[in-house]
C-alpha cells in the first residue's frame, strides 16, 4: 500500500521540524512512502535527502511550468531541478479549477513529475480521471481531521471509486491507524492519504512502520 503523508502547515511538520521528521522515519520509509512537504521546505528537504528510497511531493495551486515573472508562484521546472518527485493538488483545503488541474497534469507529464489529485466526490473523480493523473485521492471533506476513517464510514463509496478510475486510487480523510489502512486495501484502494494522525503522532517511526506492513 502507498502511504502518502501530507505535512500541511502543522508546526510539527514544517521547516526544520519537517527535516527532523523525515530524518526520524527514513529508515522505515520505502518506495511506497510519499512525504508531501510544504512548498516553503522544498530546497531544505531536497538538499538533505537528495539520495533516497522514498518519494517527496509538495503541494501547489498554480500550474506554472517555466521560470519567469510569476510573483508568488513556483515553476514546475524548479521542482524538477530540486529533485522533487511530484505534486499534490486540489486538496479540499485548497481546491483549484478543473482547467488548472488539466494544465498541471499536462505540464507534469512533460517534466516527468507525478501528480496526485484530490477529489471530494465520485463524480469529480471520474472527471479528473479523464485527465490521466498518476493518482486520485478520494476524500470526504467532512471527515478530514476527525479520526473517522473514510475507509469505514463510506466503505461503499470507496469501493465504487477504486473500481471506477484508471488512475491509482488513493483514499483519505480520517485515516488514523493500521486497521483503517487494511480496510482501505480490502475495498480496492492502492494507498491512503494521511495528515494529522501522522503529524500529531508521538512516535512517527512506529506509526509509519505499522502502516507500511499492510
């Protein structure tokens, strides 16, 4: 199972804390681990973990391909140079328009960057799937950060989602432990998207190790 860990802007997982977290868990992380770091930490993290056996994504809101006069925006070519593996877009906390999603995916394919697109509904997931991202993460906005796992609370929807997309199906919102990940796997999901449960964990290494065993 793919374990995608969204660092968001939690105090525990931003800046030097983000560096410390990855340092803490790197020995158990593997090719199925994706750390989704805050854009502010791109250079900090990439410099430290240039050689690695896990993936590093970041989250962006504007599909800017090349360097230029783009105040407040980060070009995808910069991510490529910094050895970032991909991006997370359209999270429920920072949604973007479909035209921007399509543009992101087209640019990322040209640059050989991966894209994980969040979707708040099955209908939206099917539309996004036509753009052919690497991953689609289905999440119910109402469950984010609640500890109520989508893999149990909306099991039928997760199963239908996993069966209806060509992209790698990921599910998120409320996923907090190994049992939630097992439930997601049994429904056909190939991975999970987790944020607060990981960020707030007192033993992040053990937390990740347990999930990667699924």
